[in-house]
């Protein structure tokens, strides 16, 4: 009975490892947590027609869902800037840089 329990545990663990979240896998490859955000160079490399997953690969992390099919990535270094990307049928159709307000304590 004990051997059966150990075998079931091993099989269940192997099944969970094989069903990983590919976006989480991308984020975990980053050395620093802020690398899951986007920078200007990554933003400039985005092309119309890219899928959400391709954008995630480029940025190094997932975007924050703002509305249906619209996601926002914070800038890696600037607290006052973000990148808004819109998708239609899982293809990038527009991108823009936006100014974020409310981060200053002055």
C-alpha cells in the first residue's frame, strides 16, 4: 500500500510539472522582478500582428489587463510611464506610451 501511495505521488508530481504556465516560466527566467515589465527598446521592437504571448516573451512578463484585449506594462525604470498594447483576435493592432500620474509625493 505504501509503495502504491509513493508511486501515485510521483505520477501526480510529474503531471503537475508537465502542465506548467508558459508565461510564469518566462517571468521566472528574469533575474530581477522588474524585468517582467517593459522597457523602451522592447516596446520599439513590437510589431503589428504579434500575439499576446509573443509580446510577453519580448517584455519578459505578462501585462496588466486594463480592458478586454487591452493590456498595460509598466516601464522597467520610469514610474511615470507605461506601455498600452491593444489586441484583436490575439494580434497586436495598436501600441502607445502613456504617462502615469500620481506617483510623486512632492
